[in-house]
């Protein structure tokens, strides 16, 4: 198989399904294998398992849920893109919020469908992704251009409406790997004020660690990946 599309002689699209709900996986497998040109070659419940089975099976398409026990489907998509450039990942998830959609696009997803899509829509999406196209549900497609337009901070303020403008500024610096002392210098704030802002950010984003806040920020394009590895350890809010 070449990543520009299915190139094997049999023309069968080989799929890995990643979802932590067994009943949903069973139903999805049945739907996909109801046609002769699609075969589910493996299933996975976690990001770690997904990375392993994809490396072993070399599928044509990965169908990915967003919420997984050990990490998000967005992080899984990002890691698959790094390990297997060009591998199409199709998000099939209950989450239809703008932050999830934008995060999936930025991670490299080739398509995004909301669970509840009909059988024919899912089959079409898998085939389209396998042969090099991109596909999005009707309700999703209409929002993409608006999400991708404008600056990152404007997007972040829209996607995290609970955060104030100052809190978005602090979150971006956290995502760049800066500690509280550095943030206080950058924004001309007292360290205590920075700590308060970070505490409010954690509460509003419903995260408990700095690393989780960085991950949420990166999902909407804030910060820098290398800085995440350098500076997103622990919570010093």
C-alpha cells in the first residue's frame, strides 16, 4: 500500500477501528464489513494499543474515537501522523464542538464524522479517506473555513469562551513551556497573579495538571510542541 491511496491488487480497504466501547466497535465492524471492499483488520481500545496494531497491520485507514482511556484521539492522530506519514485517520466521535474539530484538523485527521452518521455515510468516508480524499459530515464541513480563519488567539478565545483574554494570554505562555516567573516578566504581572490566573484556567478547563492544560492549548494551536516537552511538567499554580 502507498499512502496516496489503496494500491493493492485486491482493492480491499483495510481498516483499524479505535474505540473504547465494545458494543460500538462491534456495530461499526458489522457495518464496515457488510460490503466486500472493506475489511476490519484490528481493533484497539487505547492509544497505546492503536499505535501497536497500526505498526503491525499497516492499514489503509484508521477510524478513531476522540475520547480514549489513556489519551485523546487527537493526540493519537498526531502520533500516527508522525510515525506513519500520510496514513488517513477518520475521526468518528460523539464530540462535535469546535475545539475538538479544530484539534483533529490540526493533528492531521483526514475526516471528521459525528457518531450517528448513517452506514452509507461512514462507508463513503472510509473509502474516500483510503483513496486520498478528505471527508467531513455535512454539519461539520460548514464550520471548517470559519475555524481555520483568523489568528490563533482569536480562535482560542472563541473555543475557550470561559477564559478571559488575559487567561488566554497566560495559557499560551504556559503552552510555550514558560514557568510562572517567566510569565510574570512577559506580562508584567506579579507571580501571585499569574498563579491565580493559572488556577482559574485549570478550573475552567477542568484539568488538574499543567501538562493537561498544555495539551488542551496545543489542541487549538496555541504554544509550541517542543516547549510542551520542556516545560509542561507538574502543577505549580
